[in-house]
C-alpha cells in the first residue's frame, strides 16, 4: 500500500465497487459473512466461523469465501450469518451454532435449499449500496 | 436446484398460534395444485418480530412483505403472486403507518429502522479499508478537502440540524463553529467513546463495525476547525473496538488518509487513541479532557467551554461516536436530505441498544420521532413471555422512566425532556410487571454513588443520601415523609452539582416518583412490593389446604427452613427463610404463597 492521491482514491473506489457489486472476488462467488462484533463473538461466532471454514475446506468448495463483518444489530439471534449465493436471494440466518453452520453449507450452499427456523429479517434498507 | 420463489413464513410462537401452521399447510396444498412445487420452496423463519401483525409471509426474491395472512388467503396469494406475478395489495404491510419516513417516500420498504450511523455495520469487513472505500468511504473527506470551505461544512451541518448524540443534544455545527472561530495556534478534535451507561453498547458496535467512519469524520472536523490532532478516548474494556481502531488508523496512514498532506492536499491530521480506565465520570467532557491530559478524571466548571478552552487549554471539539458517524453521510447526501428525517427539532436517526424484557433485544437505529410502541412492540417483538409492559428506561443513570401512557409519544430530545427522561446516549431498557420500580431507582443510584468522583459535595453526599432512603424503603423501614426529603435532596443535587453526573443522578428517583409514587407508598405504608423483588418485604408461607406433602420445597430450600414429613403439611420457618423464592417456583400445587 502506498499513500494515495485523490486520483488513486477514486480509482480504488471504482474497482472496489465493481468487486462488491459482482459479489465476487478471486473466483469465489459464494459469500458467507459472519457477524463478529463483541456480541457475536460472545455468542459463539468464533466457533461458527471456524466450523464454516473447516466445512468449506472439507467439502472442497473452492468457490466459497468466508468473511467477517461487524454487528448487524440482531443481538437476540447471535451469531448471525449472511449467505450470498448467485441467483438466490441474500439470506440472513440467526442463532447459527456450528451444527447450523454445517447445515447452511450442506443445504443452502450445496443444494440451494433454505434452512428452516433460522432466517432473520434484514433490519433496514441500505442507504449506500444502490 | 435454485427455486424461483422462496416463501418465508414466520415461525415464531406468536405466528404459529395465530394459525401459522395451518397457513403453511394451505400454502403447500395450493402450490401443489398450481403445479409449482419445483419452483417454490416454503421455509419457516425465526421470529421476524412483527408478532402483532402475524402471521407474516415474506416472498423472495421480490422481498414482498405480507402481514396478517390467514389460511384462507393461501389460494389468492399463490394464484396472484406466484402464478400471475403480482402482489396482493390488501395483505401488504401499510407503509403509511410509519409517519416519520413520509419524507423519504420513493424508498420501498416496510422496516421501521433506517440506518445512517449503522450503514456499514454488519455489511463491510471492519478490518478492510477497501470495503469502506467501496461504500463511499472517504468520499466526504475528498469533498471537504477539495470542494468545500470550512464555512461550507458548518453550513451543511447547520442545515442538517445535527445535534449531539451523547445526550445533551447540542447543535454540532455550532460546536464546530465556536472552535473554528476560537483563536489558537493548536486545536484538537476529541471523540468521546467512553460509553458508560449500563446496558448501552451503541458506540462500541459502531466502532467495531465501521471504525473508518469515525476516522473520516474526525479528519473532516479537523479540516473544518483547523485542528491537526485528534484523540479517541475509548474505554479499555472495549478490546475489540480498540484493536479494530488501531488497525483502521494504520491502514488510513498507509493510504495517506491520515498523516501529512492528506490525499496530496496541504492538510495534515493525525489520530491517536487514549484509553479510559472505566470511570463513568470520564464521559463528562471536562473530566474526559483531564483524563487525556494524564490528570485525575474530575470535571471542572464551564464556561469556558472546551470549544474555546479545552485540551491543554486549546480549542477542542468533543463529539460522541454516534454524532461523528453521521457527518460523512451529511456531507455526501447534503444537509437538506438529512433534515427531512426526524421531527421538527430533532433531525436524523437515533441508535438505541434495546435490552431488558423485550423479545428481540438488539442494536436498532430509527428515525427521530419513532414512538416507543413501534420500538418495543414492532421492532422488539413485544414483551418477553407476554408479560405486561411496565416502563422503559432511557438515558441510563442520568435518565428516567417512561410509563405506558407515553408509549405513543414520538421520541425526540424535547418530548423526552418533557416527560422527565432524556435521550441520553441511547440505552433503552424495557421493564415488565416483575420489575420493582423502587429497586430500579436504587440500582441506578448505587451506580452513580459508586461512580461519583467525590469532588463536589452535592453529588457525593446527595447521592449517598438518596441511596440510603431507597435502601430503607426497600427494606420496609421507609417513612411517609421520606419521599419529600428525597425530592428536596434531589433538587439540591440538580442545582448545585458541578457536572452532569451529579445534576442528573437524581433523575431516576424523581422520574419514578413522578409516575410510580403509588408503588413507593405501597413499600412504605403496606410494606409490600408488588413485583416481588424486594426480599425484605416478602413473606413465604405454605397454604396447608393446597400442600400435599411432596417435599419438593423442602428439598430445594438452601436454608433448611422448611419442615414437614412426607405426605404431611409443610411449614416455613420465617426466621430461617432467606426469601430466595425457590420453594415458590418449585411447588407444583401453588401451595407456597408469597405476600
């Protein structure tokens, strides 16, 4: 990384926006995003995170990327996980224990079947992403 | 195989008992009848929180939100929405119910929440500056550095009507202007991240989820007021927030978004962290500054205000985390955009940490003017275990309680002050019938007594005096005249204390006395606690007519206070009883009575 000029920053923003819009980077088109604020971690998000990574590796799913984010605000159902699969609606799951994490990969990611009993609502519209 | 539609049916207990299960069955039948089994997946969700309007059905990918759906509606829903591809208007959630957002029409949503401060929380990876940049991060800074004058920035903030989110609600634009106009060779920007209210975690979550938004806003404040140095005063108890901030500062440095000649301009600005040791009083701005300077964290009288004479005697802007997080959005979207959200005097949104006896605790952000009913019953899903709502507490130890009669009052700075509470930093604790109001006041007083710095006597002695009276009352030793003495003490504290901590410390007492005086009287005159919280007022007895002699109570009693042979009536020895209530809970025959 080097110090940016105004031009550099604008260029960087543009390329990053494209990456995020495509929801794809380095050939990974499935994203699993885990809420890792203090609240999520206290509720076991680290176990969820490692289960996701291990299950992805175990099943050899090279197109899946596991990422972290901050708190989504759904404290009552931490750990929360957002799953983005191409051609499927983006889904937020709550109370994702390691067991549920495995099911997400097996059913949602691999079989394109949503999981019963864990779907949460996105709390608000996004004012930035268009 | 990817389905064409996903029907999400709320699987919360409220929706289930509201014919949600039969609805699911009917929908399945209708889908089979229509020959769509391969195109549609029916999924049951967790509780979606709209329990009052259940059963809830949501259809993806369009994100159509249907409320109060009955099993009889299944046919129409499948035929119209899935077969013909058009929504069923009569089942849609009526957006007009959300009056606060009328100004933002054109945005199609059903949610009560609107996220400005939390725009990136739960969306970006807080450890990656690139993701922040992709979501318009540092674009406001670009604008401020290359297209706006400091006066423009202040004009935009004034137009927006942004007020301090730390509690007092002072106009942010004014604060910045005072500091901009104050003479000084060196000026400072300070971010107050010393979040100390019990139950409040808005700032922590913002810093953990979107640290760059604070760095960007502080840099904008620096450019506007002419400061070259910023400090974030954060509690050491927030290790994750600290780690993410440190990482964010390092990344911003590497990109030249902090440090010398930012983005090639002539403006230089740097940010350092300062850790608080967890003293509540250090959230008070003058005590906070003293603490940054390495001195004991005690407040000093104002004026002079920090904007003129702050850190090391230099002009200093002190803003709370949430206030700062609004700034980049205001710069980008304009003061007029921001000004349309909220009420006449309170603009924008407010983040609340919704906790207590509510089904869905969480971090929420709503437009100013949202009512407590919307927050508790629609976003929060109502009271846990379907008990009765008793009161909500806002503003932490400086705030007050809001009784049920104000559930429909639009929440803003003025309205909350009018009903004897304050906006505060955003803790919102919901209480039900099992919470004792005197006990709640005592909890907060204990907190402020512990946290009083001791510098001025009204706070140091007054707080302790109030606490002692509350202790007496909850022990059943209160006298009728105690209430007046407490109010008198409270008035003295409000008028004579040096800083906000002491001035507001009596608020929980004053406010509970205002709305729940009857409950205080019951404690004093009848020695009775209706919530069953004040142990010393309770008496447990066994009703011999109901007791079957199962010995369950005797077995759980930790004090061996219950005697009685098997299949014989049991009795409780009042002398030995420690009033833990376990016998009351364990008795299947409701023979253990509490009075």
